[in-house]
């Protein structure tokens, strides 16, 4: 075996024992992985290491989150996103409180104990409306966790949601490189504000999720290394990362989709750097790769988010093209998913599945 590959194996072994970010070592590892197109023996060794580390903290447990996409209105103009405000071809919708609660009821009956309220930055949903929704869900399902993913807000707003009963907040940082961020967003959007939001959320007491797309336009290896360094320093409770997929009604419609194998490699490295983090196998991964969900789990992920939004609106929440849409809201859909996971040696838990990150 070549000396460089032996060195890369040593880097992986060292990360198992000492999960500390070292830019030169991670770069060396990624360089070596790229030489086998992220799909050779070294990748397999990396994935095995990621599973070993995950199982030390979480065993073979997989946590399901009920995803409710409750609005596709958004004030922002992110260049990659299909629900950007200037996309006049998008059919817009907002779920009523009754529709949200019905989705929660379906999820609860199917043993889901976390509900993820995800939407664009929709000014219709004021703090009063959001706190009312959160309180109603908590009143009906006090044993469940509520995760919000509704973008950048003020400290006061985040505090109100937390006081109303929200437990977690997902806010992908997108990229830790300000020049890269500016290529993905209009000038009015500010990376420093986004990073400050993440710090505020953690300070308030949320379990916080960050993350980025793999293969987003103009992304470089240096950008990915900066992202991994940021995540290692920030120590989020959750990390959402999946491949970039272009949307036909955005400025990035002709850009190339992210590499699935590189995405899996980044998932595995994240698991080694943050052994106790909650790490989803994302819908984007399942969209691009046959059996993408299982591949994500085999690379170290331990969270899946079945979509329990009403079926009639799922095709309207299109952040990217050809989004995978399943019947996960039905009892049959959850049972099918559970059985598929069990066949691969995983155990679906019916708990909140809180992060073990301190």
C-alpha cells in the first residue's frame, strides 16, 4: 500500500481517538480520497470508522423527525433556491394551524416524537402567530420536541419561540467563507449576521443545527475545509448537509449538481470530528442517489426526516429540482421505512432523540 494511503489511514485512526480538526491533515485526507473519486477502499475505511464512532454514542439507533413544510413564501433571494421571492412561477401556499396540527397528529400516531416546522422567511408568520402554533403543538404533544427552521430572526424573536416551547433550531450557515457566501446570495444578506444568529440560538439554549450544501456553485476544497473547521469550532448539536441540486427557476439552473460520493465522505468526516452530533441523511441525498438514505446512514448519519406535510402541497415546496416525495405520512410509509432500516441493521426509535452534544 502506498505510503500516502497509509498516512491517510492513520489520519482516520487518529480522528477516532482524538476528534480534533487539523486543516493540513483533513486536506491530505480529502486529496487522497479524491484520487479514488471518493469511492474506493479508503472511502470504505472512512465510512466504517464513521459507523464505529456513531455506534459508540448512539448504537444502531436512527431517529425519525416529522417534517412539516408549512409555508413556501420567502422574502429572500438566495440564488440557489426555488422558493426565492422573485420566482413568480412558484405556486405559493401557507398551512393553517389546523393543517399543521393534523400533520402532527399523523406523525404522532406513527411514533414520531419530533416535529420540524420548516418554511421560508415568511413575514405573515409573525412572532405572535409562531408562538401560538408552538404552544398549541406543545399542549397537544408535551412529550415531543419542536424544531424550527425559519431563517434569520432577532434575538427577541428567538427567545419568544424558545419560551413558547421550541426546543431546536436549524439554520444552515451555508458557507463559512464570506466571498463564497456573497456569490450565493444578494448583497443585502450578510454571513456575519447569519453566524451571529447561530451564536444567539446557542446562547438562548436551543439545540442548534448548522450545515452547508456540498458542491454548491463556486465552492472550492478550501471552502469545504473552512466549513469543517467552523463546524468543529462551533460544535452544533445537529448538522444538515447534502448535495447541491439546481432548480430550473433560479440563476443557478444550469449549474452542476453536487457529487454524491463527496457528500458521503464529508458526512463521514463530520461524524469523526463531532462524534455525538445528530446527522441527517437528507432528502437531497435521497433525491440524487438510489438508496441515498441508506448510503447516508452507512457514512455515519443517524437521522431521517419523513415528510408529513399534506400531500397536496409537497410538490410546491421545491428548493431544488426533482425533489424526492414519498408517502411517509402514512402508517404504511413509516412501516416500510422502518422495515428497510431494520434490514440494514438499524433500529428506529420512538423517542425525541435529543443530541448528546454538551
